[in-house]
C-alpha cells in the first residue's frame, strides 16, 4: 500500500490543485462580502446589507453537509476518484456564472435569488470535495509520516484566500472605486474558468486509491455506507468527536482567523480595505509553514496533543486578541501583524494534523462518508455561520467583540471533550 515518492507527489499535486480551486472559488465570495452588500442587497442601513451578504455566504456552508452525504456515499460505493471529477466541475461552473450575474440595480430581486442559487451549488460541491480529498490523499500516503505528507492539503484553504485577496487588492489598486464596483469584482470569478480547465486536466490523470482498489477487488464496499455508519456505535462516537472537536474547532478558528478578522478590521476597526488585505496576506503566508510544522509535529508526538493544544489556546486567546486589535491605533501595523501571526499559529495546530485524522478515525469501507459528513456539518453549520452569528451578536449587544464569546465557549468545550474521549490515531492501519 506504500506509494512511491514520485507517484505520491504527482497524486498530491493534482489533488491539492483541485482543492485549491474549490477553496479559491468558495472563499472569493467571503473576500467580497462587503462588496456584495450594496450590489445585491441594497439597503438604507449598511449593516443590514452586510448581514444579508454574510447570510448568503452562510447558505453555501449550510448545504455542505447535504453534498457530503450525497458525494461521500458515492465515494464509498463506486470510488473516490469519480467524485472528484463531479465536484470540481460543479464548483467551477457555478463560480464562473457568478462573474456574469446582473446586479440588483439591473434585474431587481432576481439578482439575489440567482446569487443564492449559485451559492447553493457551490456548497453542494464543496461538501463532496472537502473531506473527501482528505481521505483520498491520506489513503495514498502510506503508513508513515502521514501527518506531514497530508498537511499540505490544508494549505489550499489559506492559499485560496491569499490568491483571491491579492487579486482583489491588485484590481483595487489599478481601478477606481467606481470601476471596481461596476465590473472589477467580477474578474476573480472569470479567472476561475482558466483554473477549472487546468484542474480538470490534472484530475483526469488521478488514480483510484490502493485501499479502495483492494476493497473493490474483495467486494468489501458497503452498499449503504451512511446507514452502516449511523448503526455502528463506535463509528457514531468517532463521527461526533470529529464533528465537535476536530472539524468544528478547526472551522471556528479558520473563520475567526482567515475570514472574520478581515471583516472585523474593515467594519469595526475601520482600517483601509487595502491595508487590511495586505495584513491578511502577510498572516496567511505565515500560516503556511506553521501548518506543515504542526502536521510534522503530530507524527512525532501524536495527533491528539497537537490538536488539543490548538483548541485550548484558541479558547484562551481569541477574545484578548480581537480586543487588542480593536484598541490598536492605525499606525500599529507591526503589533497587528503580531496578533494575526499568533492566531495563525493557533489555527495551524488544529488543521495541520486534520487531514490525516479524518481518514485515520474510520474503517476503510465506510471511511469516505464517515469523514465527510461530520466534517462538512461542522464547517458548514458551525464555521460557515460564525461570521453571521458573531456579527449579529455584536449588533444585539452593541459591542464589537461580545459575539466572540460564542467561538470561545465552543473551543473550550471541544478541548475538554477531546481530552476525555478523542483517541490517538497516528499508528492506525488505514487498510483495516
């Protein structure tokens, strides 16, 4: 089952590039949330428009578990590879279409309806891709150094944000505000077409995982993997632990650090959008090596202590970090970068070992569905709705940081539950 280094690198590059495109497409929407408000949800109250835009972002996250249930089961029944071809095509087409949507000023209520519809297609695609890609890559990685080898997949989310943010910053520097609102915001979605063609060609060359091929040869596939998972007490327990501790914890930190921070600095701290984009890009670059380091560390000391450290530190530092960002002056750029890098390091501890953990927790014949459903449920319902919930709580309590008690309590609870119940998995045999 051990793949050669050359073969694994080829598989990893193709799988990671496709996942990068999924994240680029999915998170470009988040990067442009402030722009979408007046274009698709015009209102006399800017806060209402922002909430509507964030809610549309959240809709895509909410339907991710549906995509996970559908595509996860397909991956267990007919193979991991066919699912990749479907999800990458669905995501690419939906994203390119966003770039051609008319605005509210042009077609009225149809503009937000069409935007929400395309967002739903993005969510279904992401549900099959994100989680399923972790299983695919881990099953190709062999039984040694899985944390390090698979941690590179976790870089695709930050890279998707980085490329999207840099692209938007570049457009805003060359275009007038009027030009950007008129057509410049569409460019990142048009670029998706080129990326889609490259990713599709790369995925055509992907091979099925050796573990699934062995299952198929022995006719060991589950006919109804989702039902089998829910009937087995140990699998149910591990699905809950994946949902509550690993995936929800990672999603909360990811959206706090990579998504909500940018919104917070622009709307609450009132920093210039260009400066916020530059700061976010710097923090994202710092996150990349930290994630790989955390994956490597999990091979040395175990997945459990690394992940639990991230959850605990997140619970301790989220509120103080945002409070410090709020109180820093506009000239405190270095201090702001320091806060962002600290948050990135905490995020890396949870997501670095995450790819390997998703696969290691479950038996081979139902692994795809068992991993993708709770992972996307957590990312969609907990992480995806976090910016909306935090913003709403802040408005309700008339505070810029009161809503951050929500992720703080969630991370603390996840750390306690994980400490008691989460098993160590780094030595698990994936063929079983």
